[in-house]
C-alpha cells in the first residue's frame, strides 16, 4: 500500500514574506514529491504542525547525508500566512527530539504504523526514549547514513553542551536488519571528537571495536537530546 499523500495543510495560506517563500521552496517544496511523512502532529487549533519526513531524494545525493527532515510549520490563522523551521537529521529519535523541543507533545509524534523499522530490543527502545526526551543537552556534530541493503547503518557523533560533562562526546550507532525490518541502536562515550570520528570511520570500513560504555556520574544522568549545530567539516575519506 502506498503511503498517504503528504498534506502540509497550507491551502489558502501564503508565506509570511519573500524570504519564507524562497526558503520553503528550496528546503521542502523542490523535493516534496520525494518526501514521506513518518510521523506528524497538528495542534487542535491548526496553528502548528510537526512532521518527521523521509526524503527519498537523499538516496541519490551526497553519500552519507541525513535522509530525515524535521519540519515545524507555524500558521497565522488570522493573517493566513505561515512560517517554518526545519532540520535535516539522521535518526527518527533525533528528529522527534528536535520537534519536541519546539513544542510538540512528546506522546504525539510517534512513527505512523508501517513507517520505518521497529526497535529490535528493549535497549533500543530505552535509548530512543532518552533521545526524544530532551532537546537541549547535545549538539549534532557529524553523521553518516549508509543505505546499502547489505549494510544499512547510521553513525552519529554528538557533543555535550555542558562543558563539565564527564563524557563530552557520544556516538550513536544504528543497524537495520533488512530480513526482519527491525533496527538496533547503541550508544558509546568518547573523551575526544577525534576518537569518536575514528570509531565511525572504523565501523564504516568494517573494522570497529565494540562501542565503549557511557560512564555517567550522578550529576549527568539526565536524558540526552540533540540540537543541530554546524557539522564537522572533514576531508574526503573512505567513509564518504
């Protein structure tokens, strides 16, 4: 069964200004026919909508680029205009966290039935819940999404915004089992960005050691979340 037609509920609405017109076209409109809603929520009064979107066009773009878009639409119901925010993100839980941080009710942005893969175990479910739970403690530094059917995997590097964090860098690693259409998600802690990136390169090259455990003090056990930041710029290598 094909996914339901994507509806941004913008009939009779106009962009708030010329900048919004151009930005929405380049960010969303130009590839709208390749976008599929994995999750969405609309406020009862219709003033806001929140979407987790999969961008099928990313498969044909730069290798490794994020394939998900978090979209927050804000409508002026009296003036019949709209504004928006969006972010390109690598994992559903990170996109959900981004939307929750912008006002989406946490229980309202779960993946729609049949959209995406299912968590393979309780460890994956628990980690995804932590990632969704808070949107302002970690910044997204780097990610690589590989959609090879023989090795569907995503690696993500996060940085703690709290400079006192005993584990300043985290790596998230998702693997998809294409036979069962499930996924596992694991987390590792690193002292430096270089070590985190090195682990990601090793995994993408097929040589990674197990992720080191995240050892937290009592002060730092709050759920982790993510906010976008400027990505780490890296020279081309084997993972690109």
